[in-house]
């Protein structure tokens, strides 16, 4: 289905029958739309995706991600620009809400008017916990970062070796309760000066190999270490991703103001086939470059083997988070069809089970996303066991990630239950919604969310809901994936070119009302890429 051919202002959640009629119209007009020039397709897209329907899609996304407290977040849209306003309880929820809005097809930009209303804590206690959190995380324990807190506003200063390290420091600080705002004044102190030509080559490579964007439509210029991005991307999320990609070693600033968001830019007719099948040697080289840029992994140099697009990771790392981050970096690389993660976790230093339990208990207590009083914790032979009850699948994933970032943990067994138990319907963290992507604190764990009783939905309605979700996702195309629903169980088949498509299709099926999903979609090189 080519969605750009549709002309409608129907709000999807109000009229399922109208959606079915809309789908038929889309199929009838698909062939003509493929041949349309970019200007016409852009105009058609603007007519097809109304501001009111974008608002509805964002609202539905916030409902799906329960931790954002959608009831208190107001959404408005004007000319594709979404404004979010209202209170959220912590900075992590704020970041997540902004990324959810960016991830909706048709959104050109997002204006942040959200206010953070955290739990009340003394400034001295917040500062003490942030310093402890930075010290206990394997990635930040050696960072020279100073912390000051005044009226719950936290300022980070000092220096680190890369842009990504600077963002990791901020992410760790945001994981402490009581913070209203973070001012990240940490300076980047590169170990060596690099030429503009070296920087330009690295930026181009990052844009080309990142599966989240179409680097062929982005140009980059470098002068005195300052990067300027121009061109077109298909989503607001891709624009943010391109900005982060451009921060390779040696970069002083990145200007993305001339990078335009045009929904038509995501379609095949507007892309070069740059992602023809890459050789195993090229894929390996790109993965090694990505791992070198990731502060959680760079010190360990995992072994990388590529056979027919299948990547095998070996060697050892000092903490569990480094192992999972390495796998995510691989999945974010174009040409990868699968990952076999054989990395061993060999913690550096001596940690008793009692030490690990005490550290993890503190992390769970700090985390603004969690109520640690409902989580039971045990550590046996460096394996962390989580049990008890949490309110959402997001909280289950958050606790899992906290454990993976705790020194000494080599594995996590997560038996947390989501309560109250009504009906299985939710997909956990999406790769692009785990803040802060693209290089750090990504959580590849997927859990079932329980959000309460749901009215009976027929198989046909579930199928249409899934296809509607495909429409709003910038990373899924319904013509590549066949949906069959039988007894509320959705079976997905087809072929996609990246793990984004696989994950998003799975999530969209659950969001559409399927009580279970058989995801038989194959990831194959040289098919379609985002």
C-alpha cells in the first residue's frame, strides 16, 4: 500500500468503517502515486496526513507508552509541528514523550512545553545520589564530572572525551529522583585534533551505515570542526538521529537547521538503492567503527565475525550493559540480518554478591520510573534475580536495564510481574525510544504490558487496526508485511531489510489488539531500508 496517495481527514480512532474505505482508496491510487514527482507526492502527503489525525496518532502513542502519563499531556498540531504541554513526573518520561511524537509519520518537528514535577527532595540528597550513580555505572565511573543542584535544577560540568560520553552522563543523572531540569555544561575534550577531511569521512560513513536514516539524501559539510547538515529526511526522528550521528570524534558543533523533514522522502520512489547487498568485509568494518564510538564498548574491543550478513560477536567485556550495547550497535548497522552474541561478561574488580545487591538496590531506589518497594532482589553467583510486581512493562524493562548497568552483574533473570493483570497487549521498549539512543542506554528487552480490560475485537477489526498502525509508523510498510488474524492471534509474514521493521511490525500488531503475535517476518539484505 502506498499511503501517500490517500486524501482524508478522518480521525482513525473514531471510525473503523471509514478506515476500511480509506484503505480501499489507497490501494486503488497506489500505482499512480508511485510515478508522481516529488513535489506532487509531497502535496499529496500533506493532504493525506491532517494535523488532527497526527494529533490523534501522537495521543495513541502516548497511551501505549504508559509511563508518559498521557492523561496529563496535551497534544496539538499545526502544519505538522506537534506541541506537547502539561506535566510529567520525571525527565525520562519527558524525553520519552518527545521521542514518541517524533516517531509518528507526518510530524515535521516537536515543540517541548512539558513541565517536570518531580517528587520533592533536598538538593543535597539529589546531588549525593547523582554523584553515587555516576561513580557506580561502569561507563561513567572514570568521568571527571562535577555536579551542582539548586532548587532541583542540576548542572553538570567538567570534561569528557566525546559527545556520546557527555550524553551518557546526562542520562545517568536523569535516572535519579527529584530532578526538575538538567543543564549539561560538560565540555568535550578530544584526545587528538582531527582534520576536516577526516571528520567529513566519518560523518558520511555514519549517515550511510545507520539503518534509521537514508544518508543518500543528506549532505554534510565540515569547516573548522563545525558540521552542517543539509538535505531531506522522512521523519522528525530521522532528523534527530542524523544530528547525533554527525557527532563523530573531533566535531565542535552540528547545525541541522537546513535539514528538512518531508514525509515523501521515506518512500522508495524517492530513494537511491544505496543499500544494495554489502559485503561481509564492509559490514564488519562498519560495525567495528560503531563499536569504537560507543563508550560502553570501546575499551573492550569485542571480536566481530560476519558470514552472509550474520554477525557473531565474541570476546569478553567488563559488564553486562556493554554486551547488550554491542548487540544493539550491530543491529543498527545496515546489512546485518542477525546477531549471535557470544560475548562473555567478565567483571573487572572483585564484587561479592552482597556488594552487587547493595549497589543494585540503590539504583532501583534512585530511579524515578520505579517504586523499588515492590521489587524483590537477590544476587546469586553474580546473577541478579528480580521478582515482585510493577505497574507496566516499561517499568519491568527499566529495572532490567538498571541491573545490566550494575557492576559485577553477569546476567539478569527478570521475574517481575505486571499488575493488575487483565490482558496481554503491550510491547516493551522500542529501540529508538530508549533514551538516549542512538549510542547509549539502549534496552533490547521486550516485555508484555498489561493495561486493563479491552472490549472484544473481531479478527477483522484487529487486522485493520494493525494496518492503521503500519500507516503511522515511519518504519513499516504494509505492502511488505502480510497480516493474518485468527482468534485474536496475529501472524506476520514477509521480508524486511532491517531489525527496525521487524520490531515495529511486532509492536504495531500488539497495539492493534492482537493478544499474541507470531512474527515470521524475515530480515534480509537488499530489500528495503530506512
